[in-house]
């Protein structure tokens, strides 16, 4: 049985009909950019994420750039980022005129290493920092990051592109953030029908600055108090996202169930996986299987032979990217991020996945694991 890595067409009964009705209403009212649909979604997002406010924007990368600009980051500033993340994190810093400093990750949770982060703050004196909530959970030291940055008056932007629905100590992971960003790219846990994003946070004045920056710096329609750009959320995206929120609970439950089943079954085979640290309820965004680098090509061949899709999130660290040269202001460590990039393999996991598809994936995995170097059940080590 062929199993896709992700399938965005697994709609619940009645979803498409409701969506088409919304399209007709939006078209009839020409509510295409901004407007009441966006305002209503922002209010709902604020309540869902337990934050002080939310500002919709055009995409997740813009959300990062808006947050950085609102935090005062500009030309020549240094910004700390983890060495394991998506390129947009690096790119957003550069697009603000600043220079990234990469910090290695902790193999305990694969999030930015807190002790190295503290060293980087002392050594590089950054203007701000971006903490990425990778793989659908966050750092075991999340509270330490927040407290440290608050005491240092260092703006901490939390890149929550992969974290929608994740909970930390019983609360939304976004709740304790001073400023956080979200991507609503269609493949996310809460995905839109196009590209969209949001910035959320506590401070109303900072969020108002975000809003103005994303709307040409307007103070009035033809009065511009800031130099911004056009990063407005579309009415169609806001309507689709609001509709999708109605279905989020069951989607999260399904994702979490398959994420847990993968870890259990893979552990029985002696295959290592990454897992959220204690205190987190993950969102089931992605499976993270860790394969010894010398075995990963053979795994891919077996999966290809069975028609099983897979991903590699992500195949290279930030400091290793060809375009990073010339922009990096420094780096601290990097061995763990490179180790992760050489080892990670992501198996299919998406809302609407079926039990028979899961078993088909596991049949292929059992064959791949049998061809590789076997470890005793429950041994989470990998080289």
C-alpha cells in the first residue's frame, strides 16, 4: 500500500460544503483583504492561544520579520538563532539588515541549548534572540529562556511555526511568550488555503507596531509613521483558518495518537526517535525518527520501494547552508545540529491518516530496520 508523506485532502464530512459557502459569502461581500473576517479570526486566535493579542499577516516568514522589526532589530544588529531550524528563521534576520549568530541544539530535546545560549549572549551581545519550537514541542528550559531574557531586557521572539496546539505545563505554549510568530502554511497543524501567518504577544503597543509595519507603516490611510511593507492577511485565509479551528480538536487527537504509536513501535524495533520533554503535550506535527547516517540511504530505498513517503526536516544546519556565508556574525557549537541533520527521517503523519496506512508504513520500517544495524529494544542511542 502506498502511503503519502502528507495528504491535505483528508477533509471531514461537511467541511468542503461549509468552505464553499464561505467563499460565496466572501465573494459577494468582496471581503478579500483584511476586514471583518480577519478581525474575527484574530479575536478567536487570541482566545485559543491564551495570549494578549494577535495580528494576522501574509505568511510565517513575514511574521518573523514583523516581530523582529517591532522589537527594534535593524541594520548591523546581531540576533541569536538555533542552528537547527528552517531557513526562514535565518532569512528573516538578514532581511531586517541584522546578522544571525547560530547556537547549537541540545540532543535531549533538539531545541536550542540554553547553556550555550547564555554564553552566546555574553560573547556576542545580541539585540534580540529567536527561540524556535521545533517539531511540535519546545525546550525543556523554556521557562529559563524566558526568565533570562526578561531579566536581561533581551527581546525573545518565539518562532512557533510548528507549535500550534502544543501545550506547556497545561497551557498554550504561546501564553508565556512576550512575542511569538505562527505560520499557517497549508501543511501546518492549522493550515490555510494559501500562505498566512500571525504575530501574537502580550504588549498591545508592540502588537500595534506590528500591525502598522505590515500595513505600509500607516497611522492614517495616507499618513505613514513607519516604513513598513504590505503583509496583510486575506479574508479567504482568515475564513478558512477560522473554519479549520472548528475541527482542530479531533485533528490534534489523531496526530498525537499516531505520534505516540510511532514512538512505541519504533522503540520495540530498537529505532531511536525524538520526543518532547516532560511538561509538554505535543501537537503531533511530525514524526522524528533518528537513523544512523550510514543506514539512512538504505532506509530511503526500502521506503521508496514500498511507496511510503518520507521527509527530512531538516537536511542541513543553518551554519552549513551555502547562502549563510557572508551573513553569519558568529556561531557557538554546531556538532549536534549537524548530527541531527545527518540522521533525521520523518515518516508519514497527518490528520486523517488511517490505521491501515500506519501499519503499511510500519511494515516497510520493519524491513528497513532489519537491514540495518539492530539495537536492543528500547535503546534510544544512535550514531
